[in-house]
């Protein structure tokens, strides 16, 4: 009996310590896995944040490189944009036309308008730098909704670019040789003088918010396309204006 008691008491001595807790290694492994998960989550969050910043920078650079968006000012294809205002003559009235596809030209600004038999017409500058469109607001659509862009291929001494559009007027007993002449000149221009069919036509060179490089003009002349012999921009002093810079 005494020997049995001594053997049992020996379990409590320093020589015979209590057996180790079998759950301790499991708890240690759990803590290690939790630490690894927290570390991985922090690394992922940091990577996502960096990716968002980089993506935002890339998108911003793409937007700023879009044609017609970066200049003048930092404008967008909406009505709220900044621009460099040219001196008078000036157009700042948005041209919201009755065309079904008018919205694709917005914001558009009137350059000029007028009337021919059976029709009222208008010409607008739209957001693509150097572009014009004829807005067929009357019932006849004599000019076919023509448009043209004048921002490319300027020669060093070229003072104007223009497009001619002959009118096709239905139901007119006496056909008239009417031709739309529309185009772009430098910002220094104030007038455009057109010689056609032995006559001289003067019209304003209009500044719009859509370009600080060009002014625009449009006029209908009583002549055929082949009879247009000169299109000359004039500055505020009445001298020949330079080519766009």
C-alpha cells in the first residue's frame, strides 16, 4: 500500500512532471494560420489600393489624349467646359437643331443662318475642333445635311479651308445656282471675302467655344461651285489674315 502511494506521489515531483497539454500545439498552429491570413489580407488590400491609383492615372491620361477634349482649356463633350474666348464677332448660342442625330454634334454653336427658297438653313460649329455641320432646320433639306472638318493638312501659307455644297431645291420653277461656301480661317480673321460669279460676298468670321485656333464662316452665294474664284480672310484692319497657327 505504501509503495503504491509513493508511486502516485512521485507523479507530482519535479522528476515526474505532469504530462504536457495535448491541445497546446493545436492552438499554436491555429494562431500561426490566423497571423498568416491577416498578413495576406493586408498585402492584398495594399495591392488593390495601388492598382486603383494606377488605373485612375491611366484612365485620366487616356481621357486627356482624346481628340477635341484636351484643348482649348480642359473641355469635355458636354455643355460645361472651359475655353479661350476669341474677340468679337462671336457666337455663344447653343445650336440645338431638329435633326434626329443632333445630339451627336453637341455642344454645337451657331455660326450663321439664312434662307433660300423653301428653306431656312443654319450652320453650326460642333465639339470636334475645326468642324462644321449644316443643320437642315427647314423642310427642304436643300444642302443634304453636309458637314466638313478643316483642322488637318494646312499648308504654311494657306489662309483658308472651305467646302462648297450646291443647293438642290425641289419644286422650284426657275432653278437657281445657289452654293453654300463654308469653312475655317485663323483666329486673327474677322471677315471672309468670297469672289464668285463676278460678285463679291463678305461674311463674318465667327469665333465659337469649340476652337481657339479657328474662326468659321458660311454663306450662300448665287453662283455654281466652278464660279468661286477666291476665298480671302481679312483681319480687323481689313488686311489679309494669316494662316492658322
